[in-house]
C-alpha cells in the first residue's frame, strides 16, 4: 500500500538530515535507510546532489559511486531554508518523489 507521508514524518522516519549549507545547485544529505529514485536504488549514507546542465547527479560520498537520475528541475518563487526530501513508503523501500535544495530555489521532482 502506497502512503504519502508529511514532511516532518519523512524527515523523522527516513532519517534524512539536511546539510546546513547548499548553494550553486549542489548540496549534501544523509540517507539512513535504503531508498529509490525511479529504478535506481540508493544505499544508506551521505550523498552529494549536483544539478548541472539539466542533469541530476547523486554521489555516495563514502564509496564515490555516482548515478545520474532523471528529474524535473523546477524553480520556486523563494529560496528553501533547508534541504527537504519528500518520499512515500512502498513496502519496505521509500520512493523519493522530490528534493528541495536548501539555500536555493531549486526543486527536483522524480517520477
């Protein structure tokens, strides 16, 4: 059963921690549980998210492995104060639906 969670619940249940500073279309976040973006599976750990030339690249900082994922890059009217990861739980795996990059106006929506 697919359940959409509130922003606060997502942050608490999934253990995403936003880095205090994000600028120039890049930021870091910590993922405490396995999650997916589309078909790509993300292992727990700290990730660097980079938006460059319309591409979204996630790099697992411990292993150095990078993946490129498809996402719709949107610009919000105001800057986001913190990085927010929005997801829904499907079974035991969380499906990331959207990332709002703290310190920027960039929002990335994933299918």
